[in-house]
C-alpha cells in the first residue's frame, strides 16, 4: 500500500458546476457547489445549539438522511429553514450565497431545496428534480 502523494491530493475534485432550477423570470443559475461538512459548520459556528435537532433530523433522521420530507417533519420549521439556509451558504462556492442574495434577492425555495438534496445525495440523484 502506497501513501497518497501530495500531487494526487491536489487533484481531488471538491466542487462541481451544477445547473440549478431557474429563477421565477426564467434566468438560469449555474453555480459551483461543494458538499458541506457539518463538522466544519459546527466548528465555524454556523450550526448553533438551537439548530442541533434540525441537523440531526435532516442529516441522520429517518432513512439515514435520505428522507426528503425530513425538514417538514421538524416541530420548529424556522430551525429547519435556518439549517437549510446554512447548508446553502456552505455549499455555494461561486457565486456565493451572499452574492446571490445581494444581487438577485436570494435563492428561490426550489433552488434551496435543490441544494439541500445535492448536499445529501449528490448530483446524480438530482437529474429527475428538474
């Protein structure tokens, strides 16, 4: 068994260019996304104690995080939506979530749920989403 070289590590693909659902006026949104790290979100204060229940249900809940209805099952919808917004902020590399919010007024609900699904399952399972 060989140790993974630095050159190999440099080639690890950590982002994907993804076409999200369009804005209401038909404007397309193509963004560079990365899979979120819930651990990094905790470390950087992006997940507060108030969001722990949401994180647990959304990422580990029924069906090991594969329940797309999990956010709707939370007793506190605000916590669930705050967590999904945090996921969007964590996933969006270019443009950033803040840039979309500033220049386009924010993501649509459909775009946010698309990013949530991407964060949980990856791009392959989203082909039928569009």
